[in-house]
């Protein structure tokens, strides 16, 4: 009997001490939208940048930003890369931590991701600014979405408030297109490729381009609380992300052409199934090192709270943690 | 003569009402729920506390927000339910009484009844727009079918003996319909109304989740979009109260309309 126990102990020791190379890399589930805006993550996965630092990423596709935030809260995914919504901030208000850790796309001059489109007949009738839209129906995807935020901030720039228009949530970008085409709303806050489609079909005309009007931190990389507590893995993922972000920046923002750019377009086309012309138009601007726009998340938190869509008065330290990025950047100094 | 005690062996079958146990069971559940959320094991995001839901509901009631949602939803339900029930009973009666109407109506109802009404919603929106009409129409359709089918079945099951008796006493066609067929169909009609009430709540929420600006369905969807689970629970509780209220009203109406029936 004693011998049997000893033998079992030996076997289990041998199993535990299996050679490190044979062990699979720790998996990280990465929730993204199948859009051009996720190009930097497709790049990191495809080129093996995450594996280089010991992380095996698994892409999980979602249809909208909000479900990604919910999946982060429930622990179904470890990393989310998508737009910042009031729903995300309310999750944190509800007692579940989600951490905003890096830049993943900004509304930026000449890099417009979204726009306000009005019906062509209204445009021809003289509606050229938000002032002319007073009391009109403006379609957005969802209450609390980035599009809702866009409309609210456009209005504020004109000295108006959300109460000056009628916000109609239609639940999706295709529904916004249909509603404007069928003239059931007067304007829609929408994004590419739907902006181009509306203009080419003659249904609508752009009156505000978001990036040109007010730049903001629209999308970020987010960690679930579980991943944030696993510091080594969280930093390792971030090192892979920084490498992908720099490669992306150099190809798309700095050069705008060349073999690396063409390769990224082809790769994104393969992952999203979108046409290359649309992809070229849809690449977002982001910081080369993945740094967040200073103070912008705080501005969003204050605005949503002031409008009554986020109940608690959160501050940046409740939702932002750039320490992973800082550590990754320090470790990656030699990789420039 | 001696009296033999006879044990009542059917005692086990009598159903007592246990009014205290009913209330206690519900209270215990709510209490356990409150305690669970107080311990902090479950974040309020996943399971808001009953007191939190109550407080949020009271706050929304005080601000008048809840009243607007309930009023909008009630208007849609009353209109849709009323029109659907009226249409259903009329069509059911006609199909049940007249052979020509039966020949035309029966296959039509059989072909259109199985279509889930939610699937028709996008089509209704195209036809009637995103306003009130499409929302009322989908509820109307959902109520119409159970009403028509139940009324038809009720009329067809009217006791032929009673009909013959009425006719032999000199009752005319309308008299037979009004005094024999309709009353004997009433239990089925009320069963249809109860079914329809449940269906109309379901369709109301579905319809209000598309392009609405107010209503309970809108409140729930909105709370989901904003991840405000407490407000979401308020919406669900209001729906459940609406369901209870409509059931209570229908039971009352049934007792008033069918005084000869034993209480169910």
C-alpha cells in the first residue's frame, strides 16, 4: 500500500514538472466587433504579437458595444475592445469592475468615425446645422450609446441640450438607414459605411463630422476585473497590444500607403469581410503607444452623470487603470 | 344500537386554502433575496435588492416618469385588446353560426393563426409606420385569433337540445344566437380573453422595444441598454402587476357575466 502511494506521488510530481515548452500559453478571450475599427487587434492576433509575449488570444465576435461590456462584467471574456457607453459606466456603478486600459480609436480631425446625417429634402430646405433641427426627430442606435453621446455633445456646442430634439432609439445602424430613407426620422447619428451609403443613395446629407467637430476617446481596450488581478498576464497582453498599436500607427496614420498599409487592408478585409475601399475610409486614429486622451473619460463620466444616464458620480480612478500600459511601455523600451 | 365511528377517508383530498402559508412563502422568498443582496456576495448589478427596486419604483412614481410609461402602455393594450376581442368575437360568432362564413373563414383562420405575431411586427411597421398604429395592430392581431377560435368552438358546442327547445318555443334566429349560442359560448370566450390578455402583454413589450419613446417595454429595453438593472426590475414588476390586474378584472367580469357557473 505504502509503495502504491509513493508511486502515485511520483507520477503526480512528474506530471506537475512537465517541461515548460509543452505547456499551452494562457488563453485570453478578446471580445471585438467585426469592423474596420478592430484592425489593430486583428493585426496583433494575425502577426502573433500577443503570443510573442506569452498570451494566446481567442477572438470572440459581438454585434454591438453594449454586449461586450456585459460579457466583461459576467466574466465571459477577458478583454474587450469597443466603444465607451453609458451602460459600461453603469455596470461599474452596479458594483462590478471593468478597467479601461488603453486607447483603441478616437474621433479625430480627418479621421471621422461617425457623423450626423439629415434627410436630403430637409437639407435642401435649409437645414444645415443643429439649430435648424430644433424639435426634430434624431435617430440613434441606443440610449447611452456613443451615438447618443455624439448628438448630446453636438447640441452642447450649439448652446442647446438633448431636450431640444426628440431622440429616437432604433436599436441598430441598419434600422437607422431604413428609417431615414423612409423619412420616419429627420436626422440620424450613424457611422461608416452607412454614412457613405446614405449619401450615395441620395437619402441624406452629412451636416456634422464628429472627429472634425469635437475629438474624443470613443473606443478603448478594457480588462475584466479577473484579468486585471492577474497582473503578469495583463501586462503581457498589453505588451503585445503596444506592439500592434505601433505597427498600426506607422502603417496607417504615419505612412497611409506602402506594403505594410496594403497588407493591413488585406488582413482587415479577410477578418471583416468588408470591401477594401470601405476599410481604407474606416481606419480610426489612435495613439501610437496606446495612451488614452488625457481626461476624456472623466469628461464622459461627468457628462453622462449630469444628463442623468449614469446614476453615480464616478471619477476616472473608478474605471481607468493605465498602469498596465505604463509597465508594458517601460518593458518595451528596447523594442522601439 | 351502537354507533360505529366511520373515519372520513376523503379528508386527505379536501383542499384547504392555507392563507397564512401563501403570504409567508412569498415573504420568505423576498426576505432571502434581500439578505442575499445585503451580504455583498452578489453585486447589485446582477441582482438588485427588493428594497432597492421598491425605492427606485417609488422615485419613478414620484417623478411622474412611471405614470407616463404605464399610461402609454395601457392605452396601447386597451385599444389593441378591445379591438382584437371585438373583432375576434364577431368573426368567431359569424363563422360558428353561418355555413358560408364557416366555409370562407375556417381555412383563412387556420392558415393565418399559426404565424407568430412578433414575426409580423417588421411588416406592420412598414405598412403603418413606427407610431402607435403598428403597436396597437400587433396586439390586436395577437388577441384576435384566440378570441375568434374560442368563440367559434364555444358556439359550435352549444347544446343542440337547448337550441331545439328554443326554436320549438318559437325563438327566431337572432333570438337563438343571442339567448342560447352566445351564453353557452361565454365560458370559452372568457378563456380566450384570459389567453389574449397574456399575449397582449407579451406583444406590447415586443412592440415597444422597437422605436418607442415611452411605455413599459421601452423602459425595460432602455434600462437594459444602460445596464440599470434596478430600473429593469421595476419594469418587470410593473408588467407582472399589470398581468395580475388584468387577470383579476377578467375573473370579476366572468363571475358577473356567468352567475350560474360554479366558482373556479
